[in-house]
C-alpha cells in the first residue's frame, strides 16, 4: 500500500479517508503482447470525481482503462470497484457492475443502425435512455436509422459515447475521445463529459493527450509514464508546465 | 432449349446443396474468423446420423434427431475445442489445423463405426417420385431440397436482420471485442452461429445420404466448392454466399452443354482463380451488400 | 454482415485445404493380418525363404468408400484360399500363409503408399484391384520386382504392364466387345454411353464405342461423369435427348447403382446395358436395374467350395471376383512350391513370375482351367440379364 511516487499525497489521503473509493488500483501490473506496460500502478478514484489521465503514447494509459474492464489480464496487484474485488472478473460482468468504456477506436458496430447500436448499451434500470441521449446529441435522433459505418468520424464518436452512457454507468472510462475530431467537436465532447459528471453524478476517468483541455474540465490530474504514476494531484495544484516536465 | 431448362433445374438442385453448406460456413466465418473445415464433418454427420438412426426410429424423427445431433457436434467443436484453444492464444492457421484434425478423426470414426458401404438413407418412396414441371421434371426429394434451402436462407436472413439475437451476431461479426465492452457474453454468439451453421450443413448432409448415400470424403468435396462460393460471394456476406453457391451449381450443370462433366469443375476452378486475382473481395462487394442492408 | 479483412488468409487456407484433400489425407488403413512385419524368412529384398514357417502376401483393395462392395468379395476369395492352404498344412506341407490387407478406397495414392510399405516389409506377392490403382502400382511392382495380381480390374491398359502384373480376370476389351456384338445380334441399332472418368470407365467407353460402330451400330451420344460422383442427372438428361435404343454404362460399383437409379428418376425408360462388373448386391437389389443386360463370366465352383463359402459368409459365392482372388492365392502357392523344388533357397518376386509363366495353365476354382495369355487370363464370356434381383442367363 505504500507509495513512493512523488506528489502522491492526494492519493494517499484518499486512501486513508473512511469512504471507500469507487475505483481502486493497488500495485497493478499488466502486460500487452508479452511486454510489461503497467508496472505497479496505484490509483484511487472517488465517487463523483472527474479524473484525467495524461501521458505520451505507449505510457500505458489505454492499457490502464482496458485492464480495469478486464480486457487485459492483470499480472499482479488488485483492482476493486466500490470495495468489491474485480481483478479477475470477466469484462461483461465488470460492465454490468456499472463500468462503461468508450474505446479509442471503433466503439460502435458499423454494420448496425444508430438505434440498434444504442440498444446494445441500454440497461432497463438506467436513468439514461434514448430521450436523454437525443437531448445530448440531437443529430442522432435524425440519423437513428442510419448505419453507423456510413456516418462521419465525429458522429461516430457521438454514437460511441452514447452507447457507453446508455448503460447509465457509475464509472465512465473515456479513451482519447477527441482524437481526430475537429476543434468544435472536441469542445462538444468535453462539454458532454463534464455534463454527465455534474448532472448525472457519473464518475469520469478521461485519458487524453490534450493538456490544455484537460486542465479545463478535470478535477484531478494523473500523469503516467513508463507504466508508473508520476503525478497525482488536484487540478488546482498543477500547471501545464509541470505536466510537460513529467511527460 | 428443352435441355437447357432441365440443366438449369438440375443446377438449382446442386446450387441449393452448395448454398446450404456455404451459407453455414459464411455465417460461422463472418462471426468468428474460424476456418472451420470440420464443417465438412458436420455435413457428413447429418447424413451418417440419419442413416444410423433409421434403424431405431421412423424416417421423420430420425432426420430431426440427426440434424439435432449434428448441431450438438458443431457446438461441441467450438466450445470444447476452438474456444479453449483460442484462450491459450491459438488462432488462424493453428485453429485451422486443429479443425482439419477433427475432420479426419470424425470422418474415420464414421467410416469405422458405420461400416464401409455408402450410408444410404431410406427416405421412403416419395423421395424418388417424379415431379413434372412443364415438360421438365425433378424428383420430389430435389424439390424438397430447393424449397428447404430457400426457406432456411430466408429464415436466417430474417433472423439476423430482425431479432435481437441476430443483431448480436451481426454486432459480433463487426467488432467482437466491443460486444464484451457493452456487457454481452461472446460465448452466446459462438453457440448460436455454430448451431445455425451446423443445422444448414446437416440438412444438406441428410439430403445427400437420402439421394446417393453418404461416403467418406464427400464432405470435403462439397466444402471446397462451398468455400469458393463464400469467397466469390464476398467473405462474410450471407446473401453473397447463397447467390454465389447457386450460380456455381447452375454453371456446373449448364457448362455440360459445351463440355464433358470431367471438365466442368475444372473450368469453374479456373474462372474462380481468375476472379480472385482480379477482384479479391469477391463479386458481391456492391450488389449484395445493399440487399443485405435493406433486408 | 460483411468483413473487410481476412480475405487473404481464407484464400490461402482454402488452397491449402484443397491441396490436402486432393492428396488424400483422409486415408484410413487397417491391416487385417495383425502386427509384426513378418514377410518372414528371407533377407530383405531377396524374397521368401524356402521352408519358412510363414510367409506373408499382400492385399490392396477398398475396405471403405464407394467401391467397398467389391473389396468384400476380394477379401472373401483371398481369405478362403489362404485358409484352405493353411488347413491342408501350408505350402509344401510346411509353410503357413499370412495375409496383410490395407484399405485403398480404390484410389491410387493410398494404394501406392501401402504398396511401398509392403515392399519394404519384404512382401513379394501382392493382390490388387481397380484399374486406376493397379495401373499406378504396376510400374513400381516392375521396378521392385514384386508380383502384382489383379483379379478385379479390367482396363485394357492392364494387359500391357510388363512381366510382373498378372490378371486373373479377362480384360474389359474382351467384355465390352462381347457386349457390343451381342447387343447388335439382338438387333439394337443405336446406343448412348455414360462413363465415369477413371481408367476402367474410359476403357469401357472406348472399347464399346469402337466395337459397336464396327458392327454397324450408331452411337447417339457420349457423356462423362465424375468417378465417385453423386449427381449424374444432367448428363443423363443430355443423353436422353439423343434418343438411343440402349444406354450403355461405362461405370461400376456405387456409380453404376446411382446412374441406374437416376435414369429412372428422370423418367427415362431406356433399356440399360453394362459388363459383368455391374452385378454387385446393391444393383441387384435395385428395382431400377430390372432388365439390365450384362455380360458375365460364368463362375461355377464345385460343391465343396460352394458349401464352405456359404458356411463362412452366409451367402452363395455368386461373383466371379471371388474366384479370381481365390485363384490368385492358389497360383502363388503353386509357383512358390515350384521355385523351391527347383533347388532355390529363396523365392523372389522375379522367380515367382518366371515360375508362373513356366506353369502357364493352372487349375481354377471356376471349375475350368486358367491360362495366362501374355499375363492375362482367358475365360469364356456370355450375355445375361438382371431379373427378379438376380443375374439370369439371357435367352
């Protein structure tokens, strides 16, 4: 449980507090294609937080999200969700416990219509339904019968985020949702992420490259490098320059 | 002209047979990317089981039980063989070799277990009753085959397009990992596609057993033509595979007008090689996709 | 439901599959002679030892697949001869005979593999069958100097395969010519031919076509079909349009059975004709075969043989194939004895072949004598008809 990372006071403080964090990673190790990618990541995310994870390509950001979801097997350490151990839980079960991932690529079924895609995300008991989604992204209502594969990149990304939201998750994991989008769409995506965090109380973990944008929306910033947490601090305590130094 | 129409009819029969095997394989391949050559064994199993079971049951129940057993065989192959193999990292060519091994073993088990003679299913006299179609004719068994092939194909397309399960299969074909990410179990899809694919192949096997008898090695012959149909039809396209299989059957028979039977299959192979050289995506890229999308 | 990637893999794998399947990976083989590579007696390559306790001969025929019906007769005739020799104390009263059989499914590739195995086990005498298979084996037999006996295949090419192949069955030329002549005698003016594209089927077509036209008959149409195929209806439909008086089948085994059924299924009532190889149980039991005319080689074994056979196999020995293989084994015993009596210590394949030529005429279980004319048995041929599920002499 001990942490040797610099700037780790916030995480340590969170751990020592009496409330159980929604997500806890404890010395998590993981490999991709035989190469170690996560080398002992410890991280707590409290209910309702908006955490941004920064790091350059190959630092292990995507792997971190995929490991939480069970898509990458854990080689060491422990992951728990609201106190419950999910280290070895299969992906579909993790999803049913309230974790949604918007993957970096193809977070949709291109051979199905928008409506069919959204149905795949839906949970009967959820607070978020088609109406809420169409309110967030009105264009999807008009395009609901269209095959996702025939839509523009930005529209597809809206579909991907919508599918993840349709399950009314407790924890939303966003893997670089703004990659390849036009600036106005990037702004819209960040807006939606903030909106679901504040309006629906959904905890958000956002993996991003865009430091400026992150500092505008996140409450806490985590920097990962070489598979280790290099910094974990409230957004108020960090500057873009400080982050650049760690990358 | 007389002859041409009769050859077309015969081609429709051959095409229906290829289509049943091809569509089953296309469905399985599209969803799983498994080169399931043991599909040929499932085809043979349909015929052999039906032949074997008629010793104990009337023809109808025997055929139903045989198709069911073949479905169980197909599902068993994926759940007990391919899936554990994939979990240990085996894929692509390794999986193909395992499937080939399964094919050889199953073929030999049938040969040893059911004797050397061709397994001829006694379907009853209705099967060989001549059905006149204008001045042309087929036997009732052939008519039944064509009807069943079209019905099963139509049913499958409807199932895929209209039902939740069908959409899950389509979703899995496009993006298997994302199916897990939205919280669905991929095992369900594997069982469904193998069950449906095996059902189609088994029906074809039962017909062959009733018509001329099931023999060792026959499954492989049908499988090769069917894989050609799947490639021509555009890999993964159910409708494309069906249409291509029908065309192959028709072509194989109509070509008899201009060449001997020993050359027709060779001619089709040559055409096929030319086609995949020119258009590796198959013939179907444009047309059948639209049909599928609107289905 | 379309997938954009993975094409190349499928194409490659499909090609690999085709190659594997074509090369006959599904071969099953089983030896009925049990284990032990006992060619017994002789040093490798030199042959059997005279006075050995046991010598092994080989049998290569279909135990499975569409031609397995013939395999059963070949096996029965061979096994009975082996048993008769062993019950009488063995060859020369001292050498027991052992039979090693491999399943070839009547296909050349598995036959060649099995044959080479037998040769390396020191076997000098192998009973074979089926035209394609035997023609593939003949050059290897000549090269290895191993005697090859054929009692089942009738392709004419089998008559010209050198000094190590002996046919205990008359060749197709003789039967097809006889069929053509007898049909012309019956006043048949025109015929169509459907044949399978194996050596046997092609020889049947060629011989019949030539003899029939020579006799003034007219061939209205000729169609080929896949050997071991399943659907012959399109070819039959084509031939039907040529309106022949008789349809001649250049096909045997299950192919002939399927063709006969399918002729009637397309509603064609043309009279059928074929040579003796058509008379397998499945065809005799097929109502569609009623009235089919065929040539036969009269096989009239003695009472003792009939009784022994019926006791062992529960049916009368009706096929001449049984006799051809029985004779094949008996000829081996006689030749083996002759070589040893001449003072040799070992019996090589070459010595056996020489002895067979020297003896020339053997007693046959047919109830007549068998004389090799340039390696091929000459026997009488008659015309018969299938009636009431049995082969009956034609009027």
